[in-house]
C-alpha cells in the first residue's frame, strides 16, 4: 500500500478553485515533484499535505489513516520553505534542535543528533552561527537539516531552490538527491522549474488549472506525453498541425508527407480530423532523408549560438516555424536565408488529438 | 566667509542652534531654580540651597508618597497594557483577514478621541461602578490610554517578522503556546520593551483624565503638582523636574551603553 494517498482533494476560496479533485499516491521513499505554472494548485496541495490549508473536500491518508484534519504539529512531516524561514534568534544548532526539544529528547541525544545532521548537510563548523551570518546556500542546508532532524515521515519542499543563483541551484539539486538517497525519506517537492523536476524526480505530477494533468516518471512524460499541455510544458517542443489521412486508420499527414502512427489511446479520430504533431528540437537533423526518415525542406530564419548547441529557427514550406538544436559543426551549413533539407525519424514524432495552436 | 556661504551654511546652522536652545534652555533652567534659597520660584539670590530637595524626601510634605503612587500605577499600567498589547498584536498578526484591521482602529481610538471628552465619559461610568478615586479606576483608565502605544510598538516589531516562522515551528511539532513562547516572543522583545516603556511614561505624566476621576485618596504626582501650583508655586517643583531630568539622562546613557555592547558582540 502506498505511504500517502490523496483522494479527490479539492480546495475553493470564495469563487476561485485552487484544487479541483486531486488523486495521487506516493510510495514510501519516492521523490515526487509537483510541477506546474504559478497558480496551478501545486502549492495549495503541498500546504494541504502539511496541514496549513484545510481542504474543502476529499481525504489525505497516511498509512491508510485519514489525516486530512490532523494539526500540522501532529503530522510529523518536515517542511522546507521557499525563504527558508529559519528562526532568526536561534543559532544553527538550536534551529536544528528545535523539533527535538519540542519532543523532549534527552540532552545527550539532541546533541548527538544535531552533530549528525550538521555533518549530513556539511555545516559542521557553523553550529554556533546565527542564520543572518550565513549565505543563501548555507541557510538552505540548515533549513533542510532542521526539517529532517526529527525523522519525518515525509519531507515537503516548497520551491526551496528558487532564491539561489543558477550555479548554486545545480549544486543543491545534487545535494537534495544525495540526501534523499542517504536518508530514505519520502520527498514531495514543489517547483515551477521543469528542468529541476526532470533532473531530480522519480515521478512528476504536472499541474494545470488546479488539476493533475499527467503523472509519471520524467522520461515517460518527456518521451510520451499524452496531453498537449505536458508536451509543451516539459522541455522545448515544436507543434505542427496535421490530420488523419482518410484512407488508413494509422496514417497521419504532416510535413507535406504521410507516415504511419499507432492509434491514439482513448480517442477515435475520423479521417480528416485535425491532429497535433510534435517533434523535439533535438530530433530534427539537417540532411537528406534516408530509409524510414521523413524529409522536408525549410528556410533558416535565424541561427543562434547557445553554448553546447546551436538553436536554429526554421520555416517550413507550409509557413510553420520550428526550432532545431544542432551540434555546432552540424549547424555550419545553416546560414540564415538558406534553404536546407531536414530529416526526422518517425519514432521521434508524437501525435496528439486536437488543434496544434490550442493548449 | 563669502556672503553666499553665510546664507547657505551659516544661517541654517544658526537657526538649528537657536531651535536647540529653545528646546533645552527652559529644561536646563530648572536646575538653578531648584537650588534657590527662597521659598518661591526664582533663581538663587544669596547663595544656593538644597532645602527643596530635602522637602521631596520628606514624607509629610506629600511629594514622596505621590511619586510612589504614580510609579506604582505606571508600573501596573505598563504590565497590563503590554500584556494586552502583545496578545492583541500577535493575534492580529497571525490571523490576517479583515477583523484585525477593524480591531486595530477600535484600539487606536483612545488616541483620536480628545482626552477631555474621554474624561467626562469616564467620570459618569466610574461613578456608577464606584471606581472613582480608586487605584483600580486610575489603572484601568491609564491602560486604555496606553494600549494604542503598546499595540503600535509591538505591531511594528511584528511587521518585520516572517509569518512562515509560525508554520515552520508547527511543522517541527510545536503547539501554538510553544510557538508563541519560543518563536514569536523572543523575536519581538525590543518592541515589547518599547511598548512597556511608552505605557509607563504615558501613565506617569497623565493628568487630564486623572484630574477628573481622582480626589483625596489617589494623588498621583501630576495631580499633586497641579494642586501645588494653584496656591503657590513651590520651588520643590523645580527639584522634582531636576530629579526626573537626571533619571532620564541616566536611562538614555545606560541604553546607549547596552546598545554599544550588543553591537560589539555581533561583530
């Protein structure tokens, strides 16, 4: 049985719906990320899990027990806040010891645990500092150590890295992964940064308009999204309009050609129906199509160097714009204004029901 | 000095010194007056005398009992107003929503209503409740007058405090009373101290309402001063002023020393 089961959870403020029926299970030891744009309900769900927000409807179960209306102090969930929320009047060691003193641990046990937590987050020699004397990254480590000290059932993290600069963010991502591995605590992590979600999570739940649009391992959501929203939100993507060819159920027409494709799950398109075709920028290559590959011609509109790769903006003969990312040496031929041959392997192409332009 | 410089720098500087003089000379003049050898308010004429200071210490003359009365009332007022102020300010800070702002306006109203109107109302009310000329009556009135000051001082301290500290403490297992005692209170000590001091001072020199609701039993220091200047202006007043002046200066020096030491500890 899953550690945490969320059933049909809803929250409405006056007339605004923050959560519209959330169902989600979290296994013990999992790293689950709640990903979505701001206002999509992910933070409201996290606050409900912590007990800071009372849901209007639905239940939260921990080990099968209903904890929907249990006080936050009785849940034994750690919480890492966006701005850290360290106690400014206490030293690092006393911040970490707070939950242990509240639980009336023995002095010796508290001291041992504080030392253990400090070395876990690599702050052994800063025990007597006050939070204001620490850098952002150090404060973040203290916040994590404080939330883990009492051995929480679940660690809830609310965009903990958003205040840090890019370099530090990447270091902390690795740190969090390590802490997750070493402690074995279940992590529920909220972020709006899809790269962060992909890099860290066992599973991602993608939120939009108060609902979970899709849940799954990052690889599955990236490679086989089943909604237009996830296809566009997770990683960069190109959307083109296509339609079902009228003679064969598995044929799709796009790129001025037709190619076979597995029938869409749960949708029954009729011949001629509009479809959305997507292809990732890294799957478009320059050159003559060979074998099964789909070839098409496009004009290079713009060519920009972004480090490891070149981003090339293409315009197809149909007037549709696409972005391709190419390794620099492959991009040499693609000068703006030039017409180039492009090729895509059909396995890299995804097809979704509905219009390409809508979300 | 060139004329332009005199206008731009010299003149404002002169004005500033005049203003300072206007503020301080009347205060400082009480010191020689307190040392006068006459028994009316005047500068020393045939030499200095400490008889007026001695009169302050003389229990029978009434100054000392009144000082103790005022100090006792001010202390009680400071304790009660601070306790109520902390309770309200923290509650309003934690709760959010519309009612805290409404309650704040209600609590600040004693600052807006002219004391004389408030005094007339209190006479009627206290007469009915038999609290006229009683310590309880005076303390209660002073608490009401001091409450806006404590709420403002403590509220200012709270406005710098991250509200998520409460959530953080609760997620770590702290019950609301522990959150209050171990997290909120330690972080607003300066505001609480300032509020208590303001409440003490407000009560210590309150005269308008006190005049209306006291008689023979409760004679605060401002009331005794008021009564004494009605028949003859006793130089003992200047002696009292001198004592208060010295106490205030000592308090300010002590505060500066404490702050300097705290700053040194920080770095």
